[in-house]
């Protein structure tokens, strides 16, 4: 089992803490929500236009279900409120002063990846090696590395590898469409802007990724000159 703890320390001492327990094989959350679920997490409520799931098999949206225990905790938090975020994993502890929307966005990104949604499952390796508050450059480097390692494993199994990263661009295009629907869901249930803006902030990276991958990788190509 993998444990990741997110601690939000607000200036008014009204702190929030979330402990995610992940199955070390499936990389999905095993301490999920239970009980009566709110209407906004139903699959057909702002369902993604490209969603492959059907409500008879999946009555609830996996991503929305994953977020349901978190969103309302920040209902009275303003996006630009400052706080101290502490993230504790088995290997490290990260603490940083940041805004509420950036801190929440970091947690939501982890919840998205481990929710079991068909479109976010590709991000599970990045969740396993979670990097809180990752920058755009961090995300591009890690996403490209993850995808290329996936191609290596595909090749070893006799499959066709994609070294042009076309599949990675498709993954992030699908994630962008998902993010927009999730933002609509969150907007329908929360009274403040911090959680909605956290999703939008998360989507900024997602939306840009297909357009900047080649440019960003060209900029760091010189770092790999020792490989020849």
C-alpha cells in the first residue's frame, strides 16, 4: 500500500488533512468514499461528451466520486488565499507556501490520476511517483518520460511503439475535454471559486501539452548530449 498525505495549513489555523491510500499494484485509491452520494457526481450529470461509460454499469463518474470528499472541504476558501501545503509520502516530505488554488490543484491532479477513469488511467505512473506542485516544465518532462517508457514496455511485448508522442498528445486532448466537464460539475456544487479554479489551473497544463511538447523537448535536448 502507498500512502500520500496532504496537509493544508491555513493562516486562521482551520486546517484540512487528506490521506490517500493507494493499491500498490492498481494505483487506485482504496480508502474511497462511501454512503449517500451527492447528485453532482452522477455519471450523467455534466457527463463528458467522449465518456465511454454507461450509467447502468457506472452510476457515478469515477473522477467526481474521487473528488467528492474533498471539494466541499474548500467551499469557503478563496482561490488566492495563501496557505502552507505539506505533502508527505514514503520517500519525502514537501512543504511550500502557495495559494489555495495551486495547492488544491496539486491534490486534485493526484485524485484524477487514481480515480479509475479510463481517460486518467494513463497518469497512474506519475501518481506513483507523485511530485506536488509540479511546474509546467516538470510536468512535460515527466509526462514525456512516462509515455516513452510505456512505449518501451509495449515494444518488449511485441507491440508497436510511438516515438513521435502522437499518442501522448491524444491523451492530453482527451484530458482537456474531461477537465471542462469536471469544472462544470464542481461549479454546480460549490459556493466559492477555489476548487473550480484548481481544476482550471490543472487544465492549463493539460490544454497546452499537445502544442508545447515538441518545443519544450527541443529546448532540453542538449541535456542529453552525453547519449550518443
